[in-house]
C-alpha cells in the first residue's frame, strides 16, 4: 500500500498542469522557429550597421623609414650616394551620400644625404636633416552616375527594408507559432474528451452487456441479444483504442510545440468559452487583415525594396563622370617647426583641377542588372497582389467557418439532448416490452456519437476562431 502511494504521488508530481495562456507563453519563449526568426532580425540589424558604414570617416596613419647606398658614374667621376629618410603621414577621408569624396592629409618627411666622389675624395654631406611638410585637401564629385543621393543611399534603404521584412517575418512566425500552439491545445483537449467519451461508452456497453446476459438467463430476452450486445461492446472498445491513440498523438504534438519531452502527462486546465451567436462584419475583418497580416506587410516591404532597386539600377546605367580637385600647402626647412611655419604662410601652394570620364562601350553589365531589377520588381508586385486576393478569400471563408461553427455547436448540443431523451424513452419502453433490445442498443450508440459530435464541434469552433485571428494578425 505504501509503495502504491509513493508511485501515485510521483506520477501526480510528473503531470504537467498547463493553462491556455501558459502554453502560448511557453511556445513564444522556446519555439525553435520563433527563436530563428528573432536571430534573423538580429542579423538584419548587423547588416544595417554594415550598410551605414560606407559613410563612416576613415582615419589613416603611416610611417616609413627608408635608407639606401648606391653607386653611379657621372661626368665628374664615380659617385657613392647614401640617403636616409623618415616619413610619417596622417589623414582623414569621407564619402558622402551626395557622391562626394573629401580628404585631407598631412605628411612630414625628414631627409639626410651624403655624396662622395671616389676619384677625388670630395664629400658633400648634410649632417642635419631637412624637413618637408605637406598638407593637401582633395575633393571629388560624381556628376552623372553616382551623384544621386537616393541612389547612393540605396544600400542603406535596402538594409532598413531587410530589417523591416525580418521583423514582419518574425511577427508572422510568432502568429503562426501562436496559432499552432492554440490549435494544438484545443485539439488535445478535444481528443482527451473524445477519449473520455469512448471510455464511458465502453463502461456503458459493459453494463448493458451485464443486463442483457442476466435477462437472457432469466429467459426474458432471446439468446441472440447476447451477440448484439457483444458486438456493441467490441465496437466501443475499438473506438476507445482509436480515441486513445488520437489523444496521445495530440498531446505529443502540443508538447513538441512547447519544447517538453514527448510522453509527459498533461493536465489542461482551461475550458473553452461557449460560442455565442454573432454577426461578423466582413468588410471590417478584411481591412484588419490587409492592414495587420504580417505576411502581407512583409510582401509590401519586399515590393517597395524591389521598386527602389529598379530605380537605382536605372540610374546606374549612366556613365561615370567625376570632377577632381586638390589644393596643397608645402613647407621645406631644416626643422619641423620651420617647415610648418612656411607651410601655413602659403608661400609654396599647389593645386590641381581635372575630370575623369569612364563609360563601358557596350554597357551590358549595367543593362543586365537593370533588366533583372525590373523583373524582380514586377514579380514582387504580382506576388503582393496575389497574396492580397488570397487573404481576402481566406478571411471570407474563415468568417463563414466561424459562423458555421457556432451553429454546429448549437445543433450538436440540441442533437445530444434529443438523443438522451430518446434513450430514456427507449429504456422505459424496453422495460414495458414495447421496444426491442436492438433499438435500445442503437439509441445507446446514438447518444455516444452525439456526445462525441458536440465535443468535436466545440473544438472546431475554437480552431476556426484561432485561424481567423491569425489571418487578421491579432493573435
């Protein structure tokens, strides 16, 4: 007895008590598909940061030490040259959305040299280094392809849209995850009720079998009635096995969605609300679905992205024409301070202005990309239109399904009431000898079927509501 109590307590402790709200919360927390969708949003965040990075300023710094010894023959004899230099440079550049490249660089170079004429032994040597400082500002502006700000920002916009699409897909995955879990919850409840009804039908058939066997023994019923009641029991047991398998399969499907171990005993604690008669506003439901359906929102974003990419590809067909300009100041003195002072005095300026033209003669790469972008934009538009039509159709179909489910529940409840009344009457008439046993068994079977139909109708109503809310994007 003690061992039985321990086993019973452990079994009860292992049973997972689950409400409808808990099932949805757990699915949102651990559903693998939803976790993957969240990671896609994180990846899109990273891609957006990377796309903006093209406009980040760039800082450059470098230093170079150079030394060489060379030998050559000049008009005044053989010359040995020793040269030493140290160069350091710092600069900054930035690319702007207007197609403008700006840059500024500061360079300082120190040099020392020695010349020796081997034939005469004459030496020219600079013991103290000379310093040259140079500050140069550069400017490059695209005038044709590359000047359009909208085109230059296309990469950023595409990344923004990709993030929005990833977020919309996450919401769609969330809605689908909620719908799957909600459907699995109510399906599990329905199958559990059907299993309970099937077990009750077996018990009723066993009791009826006992009564029939007793009456046959008493001689008030023909022996053939034992075969009929035996057939009723066999059919009830077959139905009970089928219902048990369906209930266990439904439980495993729900456990999978909430990341629990298959086979974990479940106790569903939430009862479905009784359906009430309703009149649905189809126009309002359609508007809500077209505004909030995450899948449709993502399709619209994809269409906008494809349209803008088409415009950008059209702009990219232009030839490349750049205006280049630079202005520099130079200082050349025996000290760094003197070189800098001479630089800022402006005594040694330099500047340049020019242009660069670049155009592929056939332009097949740009034309091919333009045609591809045009096809993608047309395809995205077609897919969005088809999806809108499909959602409108699905919403109307599902609205009718909800209204029909309400009617089915009411009809199934009325059918069960009538079946129970008929069974009660047939029992009374059987006792009075006015109804044969075969009709009574049929009435018993009808009541069992009516109970199952009512539970199935309740489950269908819950599933119809869930699917309609998923289409509206309001789960």
